[in-house]
């Protein structure tokens, strides 16, 4: 398992444990006006009961989002812009079908593709 896979697994585990998705964590951190890694990590540890490892991983992920790593929605918008606009309804139909498989299927947009796990 490579680093990205390990991080994604940790994020999925945290989402499963807490019922809170990454984008919701980002909003919570922004609402709390936290910017420094240690502040964010401590927020996860002290206020949400995450272990040091999970809190540290989430702090990295949240900072990536806040500092400009593109959101999943932006990645999808960019993939289906321009000449590929006509493909967006097909993507939406596939995702709608996949979502019926249950919560154990992860939809993970990347820069040039969407991973279904």
C-alpha cells in the first residue's frame, strides 16, 4: 500500500468513526479560524477525540484543501469542461448508479479520472 492509499484509508476510517466527511472537517476548521498545523491537530485530538496519528493525518488533509488542493467538485468540473461537457450527464448517471451500491463504495475524483473503490 502506497502513501496515498494509506492516507485515503485513514481518512475513510475517520469518516466511518465520526460520521464526518473531509469537506465537513474543513468547514469546522475554517469556522474555528485555525491555520497552523499544530492548532488543527490539537483541535482534532482535544475537541473530537482523535488519536494523535489520525488527528495529524486529518490536519494534513484539511490544510491541503484549505491551501489550494482542489475539491472533488472542482476536479469533476475541470474534467468535464470544454469539449467533454457532453459527457457530464453520463458521469452523473454512473455516479448515481454507484451510490446505490452502498456506503462501502468510495467515489474519489482525481485530476484526470474518478476512482471507484
